[in-house]
C-alpha cells in the first residue's frame, strides 16, 4: 500500500542557501536607505564620515564689503575658501539660482555709511531664507541686512522695516528690539572694551578657545557691538573688561539642515575663532 499522495514530488524548499538569498534581498532596500541617509548627513554637516573626506575648498559668496582685515584673512585662507564679492543689488535677478552656486554666504554690510548700504531686497531676503532652510550656511555680521531696499522717501529703504524678522523670517539667531529710547537696538552701535568669552563648550566655533585675547600680555579688544536679543544658541559673549556689561558675541541657529551664525562684532579681530568657523562650516 502506498499513500495517496506518494506519486507527487515534494516542492523544493531551497534549503539554507535559498533562505539566505531571500534575507539578503529583503535587506538590500534597507541598506541602500542607510547609505543614502549617511551620505546626506555627511553632506549637510550633521555628522562626519572620515573616509568620505571633505570638500577641499568651499565656495563663499560675500554680500557687501567686509573690513580690510577680514578680506585679508579670507585671502590667507584660500586653502579653505574661494570667495566672490557682490553687492546686494547684484542678486536681485534670480537670487535663488545665484545663491545655489555657493556653500556659504557671508552677509557683511556693517561698514556701510547709509541705510541703503545695509539693506537687501524682499526677494533676496526670501531667497536667503529658502537657501538656509534647504541646507545653506549663512554668516551675518553686526547690523548687516537690517533694512529692506525700496521706499518712497528718497532714502532707498522701506521706512517701516528695521531688523531682520520682516525680511528673513525666522532663520536669524538674534532679534532687534526697541531700546529704552524707542530706537531699535540694532540701530544703536555700542563702543565697548572687553574680551570674547566661550559660553557653549560643545561648539566647534570656540574649540580650543576659552577667551579672546587669550594671552594676558595683550590688552582687551576695542569693539563696536549691539544689544541684540539672542533667539538661537549663544556661543560666545562679549564681557566688558571692568564693568558688568555684557553683550551677545556669537549666536548660532541650527535648522533641520542649514545653519545661520551671527557675529556681533567684526570677526577679523578674533582670527582663531573666525578660522574655526570656516572649518566648522566647510
């Protein structure tokens, strides 16, 4: 007697090799997702993958005209940065396309003598906001960009816009409040004598630097600064050499992929901190 189904052949199971093949096929999409996520995180500076290395020279757009000392420092850092200087008005045509060509944008109009020289257009402000929110890195110095170009009173700026919020949205690490005199604080430069102190001990910007100048043989720094309100992470603080007065020195805001760093003084006076910043953003 034979079982009724003895005449049929058993279905092949594939054995151990078949099971391994099926498991590998299921893992391939997961592996690809992990690789892509790791690469994108490295590209946008969320983490570092040593064997991928880094870009040898970043492309920087300078909007405005930094101090002579800062320009000289950028020239000396040509192994880190290749830069191009433009006026804000040069970017009124297709600003998103122009910004997309650069890894870092430096907005430094603090030496401008008129409000127009410290202004940008609405379209450029919106383009910079989009640039940062899609992974760009922006450095803003002192009172740069506090005005919006336009207006009807012959000044070249909109009379009802002072500060960054109306033009840049929520990307800026600081705010410009009304001072006790009723004048916006970002319009009132303050001359102070002091040192820059490290506040955020995890920040790469101040890595290896606790206070500047560090050597007591050097005197304190003579700085022009502003009493702005931090809305991001306070990285460094300016402390007056003899009084209790202090001001935000460096403030950073990290978005999902982009970054904005605000310097409340001319970065050229602390070259070590400035070079750390370039290394951090490259």
